C-alpha cells in the first residue's frame, strides 16, 4: 500500500480513553492524531472497515462540554511492537459535527507533539 497520508500526524501526549458510545466499553487509547484521523492502542484486534460511534470525555481546556461523539472507521491494524498482546488500529473520521471538529483540531494542537524521529510508513491513517 502506498503512503496516502497528506497531513502530518503527531504523537498524542495525553492519556485519553475512547469508548463505544452504545456499550460504553473501551475501544482504546489515543496514541497519535492528525487533523482527520488517529491511532488507538486497543486491547482487541479490530479489523479494517468497521465503523464505530465513539465517545470521548473532554477536559475543560478543550471544550465547554464534558464529551463528544463522532463516527470513525478502522483503516488498518497491526500488533503493537512493544506489547504484542495489544493492537495499533488506525482510524479516519467519517462523521463529526463542525463544532466537534473544532474540538478535535484543538486536541491535535494542544496534545499532539511532533515526533521527528519516527519514519513515515504505509500504516499511516489519513487518506484524502
């Protein structure tokens, strides 16, 4: 697969849990983020092509509300290189309200840190 990502991703420096909106079960934890997608560290293997209605609890420095909900689609999965019992899963945003997109971009700016030592590869997660 060729590298189709056009927007830089950043490591996510805040431990933020992502839950399934319907079941309230943890899907994973944000590992890195771009302005249109993200990678989760997940306890289970999530195959590509699955849509999730995701729930994120927000901090007061990000928004005037406690949480946001959006739909994201899994794009790729690989075993974690440090802990092979967990999985790295790339997601792209599929449906998010304009006001929540502003919050997501604020998350990218506030908690995303550029990692200049990482090499780009085909497992990047934003396709445009």
